[in-house]
C-alpha cells in the first residue's frame, strides 16, 4: 500500500535560517504529492502540490520538487519566519484505487526570533 | 467563498453517549472525506463520499461509527456508544474532483470522559 515517511520533529530554527523537511514515499504508479500546513487549533491548509515527476510546487517561499528517482518530495524554504511555526504534513494520493490522501506523521517546526 | 464548516468545534461528553459531528462541504465539491487525527496514529481516513454515496469506509474503526451524507451540502459522523479511545480531532474535507486538492475544515476536538 501507499505510505509516506517524514523526518521526526520538532525542528527548531532561528529566524532567517534555511529549512528542509524530508519526505519520502512508497506508492505504485504516479501519485500526486502534497504539503499541508497546520497552525495551532486550525485545520490543514494546502501549502503546495506536484502532480508529476520533476514538477516543482511553490507557495509563500516554500518549494518542493517531485523526485521520482528517489521517491522524495522534500520541503524547503530559504529564510523562515516566526510565523512559519506550525506542523507540516507530507501527503500523497495514488493515481489508482482509493481516492484519498495518505499522510505522513507530520513535522513540527518551531522558529525562534 | 466559505470553506468547509464543521460543528461543533469542541465536544466533551461521557462514555456511552451518542456523538454527532457535522460537516458542510464547499459548495460544488463532489467529494467529502472524514479523517481522524490522534497523537498515536496521526491522520487517518475514515470514510469518503462521491456525490453523496459512500465509496470507501474501510477506515471506519468499528460498527459504533457511522457516516451519512443525505445531500450535497451536509454530512454527519456518528459514534454510538462513544468510548474514551474515540477522543481525537475529527476533520472533514472536500474536493472538487479526485485530482483537485482537498480543503479541510477546522476540525472537531472530541473528548470522551
């Protein structure tokens, strides 16, 4: 079955530091890949997505590139802000079968001023 | 546009009671999903609907859980009888098609005493 593996958190960074959150996946075929962000007390919000190999999703300074050869979709940001503190979820949707998201366990990011 | 609306935001009740969670998807979205989030198991899909018809309920934990979608603008998730291990945050999400991103509500935080 499909699965997503994320790096353990929390990740603690100082403001303006570079961020990488690793995500790898297992799936057959050509899944779509997503990053969602969850702020305290809120639901998940779509941050970015990529639907085919070598696609780069980007939003609000965050980027992730769909790497089929390494089955990865790592999230990066060049300069984090305190307001980026949240939990980040990597997810996939397979191209066949069940039409629902499979989530990773989430990575908590804490950005200190 | 209004997002996915869930009610109540918080529910505290005693074990054995019936619990009903409600969701109003985004207008025009054909897919509706119910997820459960716990510390131990992360985000899990419980059930999803397409055009008001349940498509996959394999994630529903047991017969105490039931979900309905009587029309395109309303869905319920019921737990009867409730147990302390049902305590979690329950999210509803909707999407336009299977290939479009899912939009999440703010969730219902359920505590069973």
